[in-house]
């Protein structure tokens, strides 16, 4: 077995007086899409933000491809090859699409071949290249948010609910882009409430409850077992 791209070992994260992560153990296999599932408020977003360094782990260890990144600042983690797509998208509404993309290219000027690939995944971004990002539709803003993380080749992508509130056609576009990232060799940790998307994209899955991972295994196993879904998440996700 090769070293996982990402490993969390007994990670604790506190925010003010609240204990959010309570000993998270999690692995993201190399070159795979790993789903992070569970009810609202169980620590999924906090897990992603702890990995990227927005919130500091108060205990435990986080390694990226064997390198300890637990105490590294966010810019250093990004330079180490981690892209992050937050749930709130994090785009700069007053800047153009182009300016948003330029800011996201932390290693230097945008590679033209990489930009062409991004445009092929998200054609509206080419159409609105010179437009203010705040004027984009909700789906187009989400495309831009993911494209910002994609504009440089990353080893690991952390993506928080990319399909939330989007029309089915845009969800399909997102799914194709994520499959292309995986085909390009990337590892992806994806928080997703749309269980159909999770089943279609996920290779592995981890389910969180009360700040801990309570189940890990193959996404296919979870996807075909409605009783397991109900036991872990309190409802049959097949109904979604």
C-alpha cells in the first residue's frame, strides 16, 4: 500500500470555547476521490479548514504525502500543492474573472495550456473573462471558485459542497471537471450533500458524527446499503 496523499491522525480543533474536532482519523488515498459525509454541523468544513491551515489543530498530526503540515501556515500549504474551494466560494466580486484567476496562480504567470484546459471544463469563464466576478450567476461563480483551485496543478484538492443549490446541468459540468482532475492524477477530498453526486464520483468515503470519523470504507459499499446510510447519518440518503 502506498502512502496516502493526506492523513489525519487524532486531530483536535477548538474554535473559541467549542471543541469541534474530537480526534479525527482520516486518509485520502493517492489519485482517488474521497467523500466526507455526515449531517450538518458534525465537523466536515472544520476538517477541511484545519487541513488548509485556516484553523489550527490543537492536537494530532496532519501529513501531506508523508510531510507533516500540521503547523504550516496556509500559504506554505498551498505552495506544497493543496488547492481549497470553500463553501462560500471565496471569489473577489469586484475583480474580473481574469483577475481572480491571476491571484490564484501562486507560482507565477498562468500557464496557457492549463488555462485552455480550465476553459474547456468551464466555457462560461472564457466568455466572461473580462467581466466582474460579482456579475456572474451562482453556478458561474461556483465554476470560478473551482477553476481558481484548478489553475495550477495540485496534488490535493479540498472542495466543500461544490454542487450546493446548483441546477442539474451545472452539477453535471462540475462532476465532469472533477473526474478530469482525478484522471490527471490528483487526489480529492470532497464534502458533498448530494448523495447521487457522492456515489457517482467517490472512490472512498468517510462519515463524520460529533467531530469524529465514525465509518470509513468504499463509497460503493455505502451507496448500496440503505441500512448503513440510515445508521450512520440518520436517514436513507437514497431518498435524496
